[in-house]
């Protein structure tokens, strides 16, 4: 982000000449920039926004008439933050998009250093193969493809399949550590049978002698049927958190840490009529609505902006915007954020209420 410099008119000719001279040595005076560089509170460019799925859906499906999944490599409509147009980013740190795969199509195998998640929005019979393990996907399922894992996608069903992609790409690009490799064949060779990783690691047990990756979950798929049932079971014995309702984090069962090294992921239940308290966090969050209707109310400066949501909508709330959520019907929200990156760097901060 560009940082404004003090008004040139206010800078003496002597100083201006000096600044020009040192620019020739690739030097610049910090004292002219300091107040814009280090601010009392976060100052960011991205803004809160909602994508209404029913408004986008037709255009998304139309993309299949224009380009095949194979030609596109990934047929994705990027969800660009309105304040970051041209940056391929939904927030300063994260990417989000809607990917479409039509019956019979294959999105060819590749792997890259940015990590990706899929959250299924509509359609049955779609699959992602991660290092050769095929995972069939249903709406609400959450799939991970950690950094440098081979993955290809397909659709063996009868209907279009759409999912939300979430990646740490802007963050990785910022550091410069982007790598991509394409696999020689369209699909990565079939490996373990479907469901193998969940069978191996998803029952609070693990095969002795196996030493899994300790940055990413060895489970590739977190089926909605299972996580929804967990929310349903827990509501009976849990207090509603005033800021989150009932909110669970997807974890790597071998460490208890987040499912992925760079992206935190959550599933949250809000009962009918629930209104959260106002919450402020440095994490940049993208919400995807699975069930229910309601609104997110965000404080932007002195104004309140209201984003009504319904099933399949996507809402972004960037860093440090105070916000609260209201559910009209019982609601379930999936969300992903850069919280784990911030936590690992000792930067994560939150404020509850108006204190
Ligand atoms: C990518 O490889 C996928 O593998 C989806 O499905 C979205 C966005 C940016 C860069 C690579 C995929 C992507 C992506």
C-alpha cells in the first residue's frame, strides 16, 4: 500500500532537495512516512462485502459455455474485494473464488506452494483427488489441499458442481514463495481408496509407526454430515457464546492445531433469532452460508453497514472491522481466516464488545 507523504508545500526547499538527493541512493526519510506506516490501529484497504450467490450463479454457469475446465486449468470466478480490484484477492492476505466443474469434466492435476481449501456450495458427484486419494464432495463438505499436494478435480454426477476455493495465495505471493508444477498426465495416479485418510486418522486413533505431516491435517475431507451432527449434539450441553453462538474449529487430529498451516477454518451454529455481541479481530474472515438467513452488521467508520445473507452467500469481513451477526432462522456458517498465521507470528488480537 502506498503511504502518503507530507504535503510538499509544507516541506522546505532545502529538505526537498535533500530528499531528492538521497532518493538517488535509494534512500528515503522515515520521518515523512512514520505516521502512515505505524498507526494506532490497523489501517487496511479491503472493505466488507457480500456476494449474493443467486445473483452470480447464472453468470458462473455461463462460463462453461465459454471455456472448458481443461482449457481454463481452473474455471474459477475470483471474488475480488471491491477495494482491491485487479489484485485477485478477497482480503490483503487471502484469495476466494467460485469454481465450476461440469459433468464429465476434469480439472487437471497440479500442485503448488499456496494452500487451498474447498467448501462445497452445490451439486453432487464432484470429487477432488489429493495425492491420488479421491474424495467425493457434497454441499457443506470441507476439503483441504495443503501446500504442494497433488490435486485434480472431476465431476461424475449429472449436475454442475460449484465450490468456494479459499487460498493463502496473496500472503504467499507477498513473501514471494510461489511454486507451481503441472502433472504430466491429466489425473494423478489413483492411490489409497476414497475415505482412507478419514478412516486412518478420523477416529481419535492413528496407525502406529506413521509419522504424519505436523503442519497440515492428514485428513483431506471433513464431511458436513459429521460436522453438522457434532454441532447438533453439542447444542444440548453447550452455553451459547455471546460472540459466536456455537463455533467449532476444524483441526488436524494429530496435533490439535488448525487443519492447515496457514488457514484457520470454522463451522458455527446460530439458533433462530440469535444476535451476537460486537466482535473485533485482526483476522481477515470469509463467511460462507450453509443454512439459514440473517445479516452481518459491520461498523465502517461511524456508519453501520448491513449485509443480509442467505444460503450460499459469501461475506468478507476484513481485519479489525467491528461486526455482529444476527440469525433470523437457525443458521450454520462456515468461515476461513488467516488467524493461524497471525497467531504463529504473535500478532493476533481481538476485542470483545466496545471496550
Ligand atoms: C487452484 O490451483 C485451484 O486447484 C483453485 O482448484 C483456485 C486460485 C488461484 C491459484 C490456483 C485448484 C486457485 C488455484
